[in-house]
């Protein structure tokens, strides 16, 4: 795994250079991901989510988010939850979205605290529960998330 992490670090360094070689960055990220680095899978997923350096592709993004989520990558769990809630790149499934928001929050993704509270408040993928909603939304606010 250390070789995968080294490739990921090299890819980041290259991506942040004054004139990055995007094809080299893609190559390093793909190799690192294939060697098990969830950070690389997540980085690639975000490129496809937002169309950075590649054509925007929800299906590829969701595939890569699933790959990163297997290692419980908090940001990947959050972004995959958004995909499930909105039905982008995957079949819409509010229950799965809620489960992923909850998992992301429990793994430290701050925005997910708000999303869990919102889901409880409106009954999105879970039974409506204003008491639990208030607890999660209050914690989100304490974390600086609106």
C-alpha cells in the first residue's frame, strides 16, 4: 500500500505544480487506485463529478465513489449519498442515501451531520423524527455547518 500512497502523493504534487501534466496525474491516480488507495479513487471520482480535466460523467463518478466508499472514505460516503438521493449515476434510493450520510457522519464528515438531521426532519429515507433531527442539526451547527 505504501507504493500506492507514494503514487497518490506524486499525483497530488504534480497536479498542484505550476504546469501540471494531467495525463501523468491520471496515470498515477489510476495506478494508485488499482493498488488499493481509496484517496486516489476519491480524487478521480471528484474529477468526474465536476468535470475537472475529464468530461463530467455521473456513472464513472458513482463507480469510483463506491470503490472509495468500500474503505469507508468519509467524503466518498457523503458524495455517494448525494448521488443516491438525487439518482445521479445510480438508481435513486433515499434509504441508501440516508445510510451513507449516517456512515459518513460517524466517520467524521461534518456536512453529513446536517444531512442526517435533514433526512430525519423531512423523513428522507428514514422515518420522520423531529427530536433526532434537532439533535443532528444542533451538532451540525456546533461543527459550523448550516
